C-alpha cells in the first residue's frame, strides 16, 4: 500500500525532526556532482564513494570515466605519493583509487581496458628499478588481474606485444604481488582455447625454466621463496584444471616442462651447486614435494596410507623420480651435515643444534619418495641406509612432532610397500623390511626408548614428546606382524632377534602396548565411565599432572581412525538404521550403567538440604541496581578448580582437599576460625559409590 503524507497534520517539531535525521534519500555525492568545478579528490573524500560506485550511480560513473579522472586514478596507483605526507594518510587515495578501478563496473572496465594510453601508463609501473613499493605493487597487480578476468582479449593482446613483459615481472618477483599476477594469467583466462594460447605464449617465453633458474643458491632468499611458491602453485593449478577441463585434449605445456626430467634435474643442480644454504634446500624441496604430491598431506595422508597401502597411490611421472634418484645421496648428506644453525631457546630448554628446516624437508621428501612405491628409489634409500639416520633423528629430537610424523610415514610406507612388492615380485622378499629390522634395529630402538621413558617418568620427569608416534609405530609393526600381507616375512625377522630381545618384545606387545592402547581409546564423550570411590582416595592417579593429561589427549588425537572409530566415540551405525529390529539399539548401553547410590541416599539428601537454599517469596526483593562490592576471589578460586580438571572416562578421579575462599561456593556461611571443624564448602565426592558400566 502507498500512503500519501499529509504535511498539514505535521507540527513544527515533527518537521524539524524529519530534516534533522536526514530522511531525504538524495546522495551527498549527487549534490557534489551538481556543483561546478568539483574535483576527483573531493569525491574521494566522501565515505560512500565506493558504495555509490558499486551501486552504479550513473552520474558518478560518468564523471569517473572521464579521461582526466581515469588518468589521475591510474597515476595514484602507480606513482609514489609525496613522502612528506602523514604515514597513515599517505596511501589513502591510492587505496581508494584501486578500489574504484577494480569495483567490477562495466563502464570503468571498458574505459581502462579499451584505452591503450591507460594500459601504457599501467605498464610503465613495471619498468621501474627494483624494489617496487609493495603496496603499490599490490594495487597494480589487483588492477591488471581484474582486467585479465574482465577484458581478457584486449589485455592479453596488449601484453603479448610487450616482449619484455615476463622479464620485467620476474625482475620484480621479490614482490609477492608479481607472483599473484603470473598466477592470474594462468588461472583466470577463459575460454579454454584462449587459455591454451596464453599457456603456449608463457611456455615460449620459457617461464618455467626462468623461474627454476631463480632457485639457484646464489639468489637472494626472497626471490627464491617467491619463485618456489610460484612453481608450486602452477603445478597445483595446472593439475586441477587438467582434471576439471575435460574438453581440452592438449596437455598443459607448463606442467609438461615442470614434470620433465630435464627441468627437475636443473632444479636439483641449482639447489646443490655452490654453497648449500637452508633457503635453497627448503625452497627447492618444496617444489619436489609438490611434484610428488599423491594424496593429502599430514595426518589425513597417513590415514590414506594405512587404509590403501600402495594399491591406490597416485602414479608419479617416472621422469621426476629418475631425475631425483641420483641426488638421494645429496639429501642423505644434508641429514649428516645440515646448514649451520645457531642454538635456540625452546620451552624444554636450549637446543644447541636445532633440527632445522632443511633436515625436516629432507625427511618429508624421503617419506614422499617411499610412498611412490618406486622399486629403484626404495632400493637406493635402503642402500644408503637413510632410514637409520631418520630414526637417529627421531630419538634425538624427542619434541619435534613434525619430524616424528614423517618418520612414522616412512616406516608405514616400507611395511606396506614391502607387502605390495612381495605379491608382485616374490623373489624380492625382505628387500626393504630386513634392513629396517636388522640394520636399523627398529624393535630394539622401540623397546629401549620405551624403557628409558618409563625410567624418566618413574623419577618424576615428564613423558617424552615422541611417545605418541612411537606407540603408533609399534602398533604398525604389530598389525603387519599379525595380519599384514608381509606378516610371514616380518615373523621370520622377529624370530631372528636375540632371545632376550624377542622375549622383551613379546612382553611389551602383550602387556605394555596393550595397556597403552586401552588407555588411548578412552571414550571422551560418555562421562558415566568416571570412577570416584572412597577406597580409591589413596591410590595414585595414573595421570598425576596436567602435562600427563595433555599428553594422553595428544595421543588420543593422533590415534588411527579405524573402521570402528564411531563405536569408540559412543555411537554405532546400527543406531541410525531404520530396521525395526534395531529400534531399541540406542538404549542398549543404558542397562550397563549402575547408578547405585542407595547406600548414601541419606547423606545425599542431607547434603542437599544443607547446601540448597529455599526460595522465599516473602523476602524483600533485591534491587539489582544497588551498588555492591564485587569480590572476585570466590570466582577465581572456583574457576581454578575446573580449569585444570578434565573428565576422562575409565580413569580414577582423585579429589583431594582444596582451599577455598571465605565465600561458600554452595551459598552456605563459612565457619569462623576455632569454631568447630572447618567447612571446606565443597561437595564431597568421596561419599558416593562409583558408577560402573
């Protein structure tokens, strides 16, 4: 419905309020544009100029698209503002200018992409000597990137005429904005036919080879890092687009060069030629890891490895592996003699010789190479005894969980790959696991580290940080020993152990490891497994401090999510079944819970009557606005009781006496000193019988 306002009924006060609150919808920018001689700077001072531009304000767009305005906008994003301006406002107008130029308005896109003088002015920004102002570089990259996506034909045609375009971009690769610009050229060009033309043009300009050259040890670290990241992003983008664009039959020329044996060999040469710096090793290895990517990394990749083995692994281009194989010995040398690093202070003390990013990346590379299941690569790793070095580092750097995960991946890969290879080539039995069990002495290392950790904890020390991963490695060995495809070979190797070692291993598997696994599979959801009984008051808690609890929870977090993981988490697939016979499945476990508190019913009722205050409607209602003295002591102490207390079903909870503030947490009055027994003002959990399943 439309209502006409009768102004005759409005008194003067209402009229004043109408104008005071500016209910008129006329934009202030429109008023400025109606004024003769208005400047671009005046409009850019208005707070809603960007909003009006994106809202397609016709008067504003016509003004902005004038030649002198477009020239000024481009100048703002490509030339340094005066240095004498205040720092917080120095880049105000360049930022607004960039937002206006990239507001994705057709009139501005058409003007900027269709005017070659404006494109020349933009391009001139690249012709400056490095380093570029990083903020202006980001404005430039964003503007050109928007034009590549919106005015593709005009901009690509313009850039292809500039024979030094790629050279200028790579000359400024130390600015991350240039990296973004290259990726825009590769990923934002449509249709597919035009994109292939752009890829061929970039390949003709030898983009990949020139980026690889920037990985040389003699280059500065910023250029190396950005070149490495660019190559990694190109690999991922090219592979993703190859999977998505099924209509394109022509292979990606950039990806073909990246995966070629010649280019990988050149990359490795640049990494190891001259002085081996940590930056060159790390940046180069990141490219190799991206080329070897076969599945999700980290813990998710570990789950895939356990569940799939080598049967469903991604087939890595053999040219990549053949180029890496001769340099495995160079990576091995890095494990022995890494780039020098100074001592660092950690939360567990001073580390005189840190592991370093170089050795960590070598460990990641070895894990990735083993996951390819390439026989020649795996044999070379065994011949060089690389796993022995990695296990040395595993037990030396007990708090580096990044390293621990990679070593665990290596062990799992060897056991899974050995079984897979034995099925295909029965004559190659034990070619990998034998060195692991004999030369690397994996079983002896596990037993020794476990016993040493038990000794440290018995003396009051903290649990070592690699024990969670060591538990998983031990479980991997046991699983392959019992039901793995190579179980007979592993059984033979276990039997070849010295008698005392074999006896210790059997005892460890049957008792220590079994108990550890039981403790690590606690149900964190159900709280009815919590036991707190009077006879347990004097028994020492299995986790006496917060660090132990946190470590146990860490162990729980990294445990393998097996097929029955949902059962361990308190649910069962049958509970969600629609079959009639399972309608009561959700209530099956209720019968297992014993709520036996009859013996203490009287004590419980007495406690409730003593602690719970009855509501009295006759009492004078409290004024919530009255000022009162706020005492935070009670809140802090009460909160502290819970801040370090976690419920772990299946464990014994020990509730000792705790000092509380003078204010009762249950609302009762505190006892005065010397007047009878001291009231702790806290519920006594030791008076209840334990709940049991």
